[in-house]
């Protein structure tokens, strides 16, 4: 009984520490994103320059894959998480005093690299938590990322009531980020030395001959299953990103919603996704990750497709709710599966997810411009169904339930 209590306490301590990392990343990103109008006017940016600034963050995250994979192998997820979090804190402070556009562009590009590193490290920590304590937790951890986004938005509104100065706002944010990091640091996990499934062979456990030089870690060629994971992650983030960017416009122009009701599209998607992520770990324990991803992505794709065929405000909101409900657990489950394949697979899958998040909304915009918003949103439904197809090709790990307390 005593050992069970100790395991439970250790699990809870680690879970809250890792949750603080997820909250940290959401809070850091939303802090500077919330002040984009002020940064735009302060630096005298055009719409095109602002678009390039946003692209720089995503491009930095997507291009960080080789570096992040190498750092994960050399440092491990705990040290990489702490280092990248410190970098992101420093970059936020530097952005508040950026003197011109080129400097801001460089800072945001480096921010993207830091985001890519922390994203991989914190998901590796979440996967280690599930493996070590045999408890599903990843979906709830991803829910705390959303909580970080919300907290940053509330802080931005609150600070604006007192002062419009970006430096003051970011100074408060930096203090809060350091508090989050200080809370997280003692409880983060150090991974056990495991041979990645992708590279393990019959001699995986053999010791090198005495005196033999250790080979430097090198990137491995991704397996077919890793590419299927990357495909599921990419199209899963296409689905999420496109709904965030295009739902309000679809509500207004196609569903003919009023100006007041049109924003409810993204609100419904976000709320259903948050609720589903809070509950999804129970679903994973009961039905397994593979079934949750397959059924969820099918619900998202079919529900949205039926809504597009039906038309009208209420069916559209119902379809959007299906997307939020069904897509919520896709990225947490794929991250867990990728982490089981090793740090290289995790870094690659994370980079493909970032690429999907970047390319998806632009691709939907291209389709909408050529054929209309209905075909554009239909492409989102197809993306969700591609996730379902990819999930059938992935070998999902089964988590042995922990001993009941």
C-alpha cells in the first residue's frame, strides 16, 4: 500500500510539472501573438511584412527538425525542455525591445526553433510519464496548452487596462514564465535508456567490445510507420489549423450567420476540443489509442461533410462540434506513438505537424479562392478522413493499466 501511494505521488508530481511545460508554451506563444497589432504599428509593418513575421515562426519550428533530433539524443528531453524554455523566455524579452523589422524577424525565427525544441521535449516527457507510471495523461497535458493560451489572452487584456506598453506586458509575462519553469523543473523526468523500436535489432542489448569507441548519434532513416505517423500528424494539424482560420468566414459567407453568431464557429470548435482533451485519456484507457484516433477522425470528417451538405447555421455548428470532438485526441495519441519509436521519429513527426499547421490554412485558402469556401471546407473533411486512413497503418502501443489504488 505504501509503495502504491508513493508511485501515485510521484506520478502526480511529474504530471503537474510536465503540464506546466505545456502551459508555458501556450502562454509564451499567445503572449506575443496577442500583441501583434501593437508590434505591427510600433515597427511600421505592412500586412505582407506581418504575414512574413508569422511565417518566420512556423518556418523556424519546421526547419528545426535536424537540430532538435540531435539535441534530444545528446541532452535528453529534460535538459532540452529547460534549455528551450529559457531561450523562449529570453526571446520574448528581446522582442519587446526589438528596434526594427529585421531584428524582430530574426527573433521570431529563433522563437520558432525554440518552440520546435520545447514541443518535442515536452511531448517526450509526456510519453515517458505514461510509460513509467502506466497511466494515460497526454490528452490532459495538451489541454493545459490551451489553458496557457487562455491565460495569456486574459493577461493581455488585463495589462491593456493599465498600460499599452509592450515592454511592461512582456515583463510581467516573463516573470510568470519563470515561475512556471521554476515549478516544473524539480518534477521533470529523466528518461530510462531504451532502444528505440525503429533501430532495435537482435543484438540491441549487446555491449560494445571493451575499448571500442562510441559512435556519435546520427539521424536514422524514418521507417514506413513513422511516415504514416507524420502523415496523420500533418493532416491532423491541417484540420485544426484550417478550422481556426476559416470557420468564422464560412459561418458568415456561406452559412449566412450574423456578425454576432459568426465567431461562434471557432468558439464551438475550441470548446469541444478542450472538453474532449480533458476526457480523452479515459477513452484511451478504455478503448486504446488506435480506436480513439480512427473513430475520432472519422467523426470529424463525416460530421463536417454532412454539415456542408445540409447548410445552415445550426448544422454547420454541429459539424464544427464534430471536428472539435473528433480531432482533439489525434495529436496527443500520435505524439505518444512517435515517442515510442525514438527521439528522431518524434522530432520528425513534430516537424510534419508544424508543416501541416502552416500549409493547411494557406491550401484551404487557395482552394476557396479557386472554387469557393464549400470545396475548401470539404478539403478539411478529407484531411480528417486521411488521418483515419493513416491510423489504420500505425502500430499503436497498448498501455498496461496501473494497479488500482
